[in-house]
C-alpha cells in the first residue's frame, strides 16, 4: 500500500515526485564525509540519484577520497537499474567501516556517470554533510540515501515499506 506523501514546503522536494526508474543528475553542492576524526572526502563534484520514495543517494569521485581511505570489501549486489555493485570499506583515522560504501564499476546504460563514483552509507561515518548540513541516514539497513531538510518523505526503509 502506497503511503501518503508529506507536503513539501517551498524549497523542498518530495521523494514521491522522484522518478522510477531513477535519474542520475549532477548537482552543485559541497559534500563532506568524516570518519575517525578525519575528513576523507571534501568535494563539489557530486552526482545524486533520485528514485521514488528514496532520499537522494550522493555519489562522489573515487579520486575525491583521501589516499588509503577506500579498499575492496566482500560482497556484491545488483540493482535492476544501475547494474552490479561492489562494496568498499572506508578507513579514516583509527576507524574502519566495513562495507560502508559501494560503486558500480560498469553501470547499466543511462548510469555511466556513476562508473568512477562511490556512494557512502551515512550511518557508520562520523558525519556526512551536504552544503554544511549534517545528513540523516535513510532508515533500514540496506538503503543508502541521505536525508536533508530539503527533502520530505515518508522514506522507503521504515517498517512496513517493503512493498512500496
């Protein structure tokens, strides 16, 4: 059963207005990611993926990560739209976040822009920001969207959302 979308105020987006299949788009924002007391990413080279019922997932270039902060991790998954994903471990300071990031080395048609980019789960990080605002991780253990004050839900990942 589809939930009732929250009303978006001026300057906000409803995730229920996002497309399915999803859309990848370059955005002019600054993204930072901190782990273990260190800044592992600080970039304005950002692509976000928008999909119905999900907060945006932010992808940054692999090259934007501090040297030694990414390493391959076990496991793979498959997205019907973006293709086969691999997982990555993120290191910062004395902290290690296993399988806390992913990318699509050979993405499906329409998502080629993601090939050399990585998305990070916000939960295991010290902080992830978009234009200085600390994000809230998307609910649930699988999805990697970042919630900011300019998006409204309800968001896929909450209890009872499996069938959305």
